C-alpha cells in the first residue's frame, strides 16, 4: 500500500476523535419525525447507510464484551495485530488447503471500515501496518468508540446505535446480553448472517458468541444459560417514506450537525390527505385529471400540518415527483378576495356596494367573461365575490389599480408575481399570474389571522422557517369583511347552490379558482384555526374536461375540512371591534333610510360607513331580470344526498318585487322574487312575470 494512503487513513482517524470520541467521520443520517414523534422519513448518510453515532459510554457493556470475545479476545493486550491469532490462522488455512480462519483484530477491522482494500496478501499486510500505526495514535477506548460507530451490521445499518434501533427498537445502551451477542455475531458477515433472511444462521452465531463470552470469563454459567434461553424477537423498524415532497423541501434546510428533526407535520393527517387525493384522482381520470396537491397550515404558528405534492410520488407517467405545492400555476378567481380587500380597506367599496355585472371593455381592450357566460346586472360586492363573478372583480381592481393590487399580493408572500404591474394589468384580479399553492395557502391563512402575515414553519426542533417577514399587511377589520363574505353560503348559492362542496356544518370561509382552459383549479378554505389549499390539474399542462374549482379541488377540500375539524376543532370567527352591522339598502348599496323598501343586514368598517340612502341614491335597475338560474345552466342530481337538500334558487330582479313563476308551463305558488325549487331531472323552461314584463330561461338537471 502506498505511503500516502496510510497517511490518509491515520490523518482521517485522528480527526475523528475530539474530546474523547464525540465527533465522527460521517455526517449522521437525518431522521425526520412528525410533531408527535412518529417517524416520517430517514435519509441515508453519505456512506449510503443509516448511521446514528454515539459515544462509547452510550453503548451497552454487553455489546463491547461480546465483540471483544467473538472478534478479538486479546484486544486490550496486543499492539494492533494479534501475532498468536495470525500464526493460528496461517496453520489452520495451510492445513485445510483453504481459508478457514481469519486473524483480523478490531483495530484492523476499523482500518478496513475506513478504507476497504482487496483481500490479498499485500492488502492484509497494509491493513496490519496501518493498524499498528493507529494503535500508537489512539487509545483502546478511542478505537472501540470508532469501531462501534463505523461497523456495518447489515440492512443499511452502520454502527451499534442504528443497528440496535433497527433490529430491536432500543438504543444501543439498552441492549440485553442476548441482544448484544446477537448483534456482535452479525459483524463477521452481515450478509451471510442477515437475520431478516437467515434468522437461524444469525441465532446459531449468537450462541457461538455467548459461548465465547463464557469461555473468556465475561459471563458466568448462569448468565450464559439465561441469555441462551432468552427468545430474541426482531422488531425490524419499518423505514417509512412518508411526505416525500415535504421532506425533500425540508432536508436542505437542516443544519449540518442535526440528525433528529421534529417537523411540524401531523403524520396521521398527512396519510389521510395522501389517500384522499389518490382516491379522488383515480375517480376523475375520465375527466383527464391526473394530479392534485394539498397544503394544510396551522394559522397561529404558520406550521405545515400536511403537505402532499402529487397523487402518486412513484408515478412516472404523470410526473409524480413534481411538487404541485411549489409548482407555478395560475390561480384564477382565487386572487379575487384580495382585490376586494384592497378596495374595502381604502373605503372605495363596502360589501353592500353595487357593481354592474355587464359586458365591459376595460383599459387595453380587456373584456372578461363570467364563468357562466352570462351577466347578472347590478350585484352587491358580497354577491359578486361569493359567487365569483369576473366582471365585478375587475371593476373592484380598477378602483385601486393593478400596481396597488400587485403590491398587496407580494406582501402576502406571492413573490412569484415578479413581473411589472403593466404585464398583468387588471387581469391580475382574475389570476393571470403564476403562484405556488404553498404561498397562496399562506396568503389565505393571513386572512384567517386577521391580516397578519407569518412565514411558513417546517420544523419545530430545530426551528426551520421559510423566508418571509412577519407583520401586518391588512387591517384586521378589512380582513374580516372578506372572511364574512367567503363564509356566507347563502351569498354564493346563486352560483354554486346551497349544497356545494364549500358547504360544511361549521363556519368555513372558502373560495375557488379556475384558470383559463381548465388547466388548473384551486380551492382555498380556512377557519380561525387552520387553512387548507388544494390544487387539481395536470403537470403536463393539458386541460381537464371542464373541471372547475367547485367540482375538482372542492370535493377534496370538503372531505379534508370535515376530517380536519374533528381532529383540530375550530371555533366560529370573532367579529373585531371595528365592525358595525347595519341594514343596507339593496337598491343603492348605502345605509338603509326610511325611503328604502328593500333592506338587508350587512357588515361595514365602523370608520368607513357609507352614506344614508334617502331614496335619491337608488340606482336604476332593469325592470325585470332573472338572476338565477342563468341561461343554459346545468345541474346534477346526486343520489347520495337527501332529496330535500338538493334545491336551486330561482331569483329575479324586479322593481315591483312581486314575481309570478312558471316552470315547464305550470305556475308556482310563490310570489316572491326569490324562491327555492327541489331538483327534478330533465330539461326545464323557467319563466317569470313581474311589472308587466316576462323573461324566460332554460336549464337542465342531469341524473
């Protein structure tokens, strides 16, 4: 062996031992746990092994005695090479005409562990020489310390601690005599004695080690008999590979010296979310849905409770290793709440303000269309946001300007919106930029926190936080106005119905978003305690078959929210002190006065109350217009739901406010301009007569 090679080994080993053996040659394997201590995923060391270094004092004395008895009984007396053992081995091998016995000391085995070499005469000679040098540099205790940490014991385990935890589920310090002899026996040939494949061989070797310990005086007859009779139960620890996208995000952030990391994940919730997504995507394959992603955040801390990047990490066809939680996607209508929040905060709109939903050309020839391809006349900001009408959202953004909206979105952590405001224009309110699901979920968590932004937290110990600056970005009262709208199931009923996936039996603020051409859809939802973000789509950017946020991401969000609220129950939203509830005139959007015939309770910023309606402010409205259903609407009957809960709202705007409804030629008893009708499968014609005028729409209910 070259002299430079020997110097390398000696220098390396000398560097290992600092302060009695507290530093080691390999970086420890990193093990990630969930917030309750459940194992989530382990990463191999640079030696491609699971490596958990400990000091000699943290290793059972039984294991030390067993190793010395079985591998090197004169360890404490020789100088690195056991001359007697060498002569004995030479005689046995010569007599047998083959290699019958070896003579490697523990010191030689340590040298071999650091730098393996061929089993030739010169290789053995070099190994012996280096062992002699090593014995002059390190104490016996230091050699043992390194030996028990570098020793490979099969099944990717390296060192006594990793092997003890894997095979028996205990620390190396807690090994019994029987367990210690069992592990010591594996050192001779971890492959041949692999207990997971060849348990009888390993057990036979264990008994040999115990006999050697008895013969060498390490144990007495009684201890030997007890150890031999003790059943060895393997509790081979499963090595979970949970949350692969999350752990891949987390690993580069782990400090160099850290080995055990307590993440923020709830493993039980994580596994539920993974199963939910996989099942849902498999059911939606006919609609060309191949993937989905989920992020769940704890609002108070910003901690990630669940993080699913794709439906199947191992699916190469659908690019399962792409992380959908961090992939750039167009969020569609999911950005609308922030356009309204900005207008509310500046006093330019209130939830009662009326916006005209009609065909409109904006600056630059921008001409948005509504999702339902129809117009809804004068609508309140509440109805427009809850029902996700596009044209009113753009008008809300127009009041503040695209630069102000872009600035707000960036302060909410949507930093991937990195182009100038002119690039996006007012279409920014409709989600024409690209964002990450993780960032968007945290932006909604900011609404849930009453306008306070917090960076996302990935680990509790050591504390690992993604970049971002904590601080208030929205006034608490302004954030509440948006929340109050997003949790209003009645306000979104004209667009989504009363029994949509956004409806749950507890207070939940929710918003959907669908990009153009149905390439991406989102659903974001939050309670005061937690926030959910769901994306559904395809990583190859192919469009889905008209799958929107309400039919795509919505059902996943619904099931996850119900499960989550059982696990982490959340209280209703609290109304801040700066909010006033008052009657608003539905025909002007102002505070109701004596002249207002049609009123509705609304929420306002106390310091930005609108004027009192005196009757002169009432805005012109069409003499008659059917608001819901829209022409050509298609609904679906769900046999799994109670019939009584499957109804749609018939709604019309009429100055006379007395409506006569006719459905398929038969008069309905209601005279109200808002009435509910239980679904019936088939094609239908709905007509309304009011104030001398009549209007008709056609819609369909699918079985």
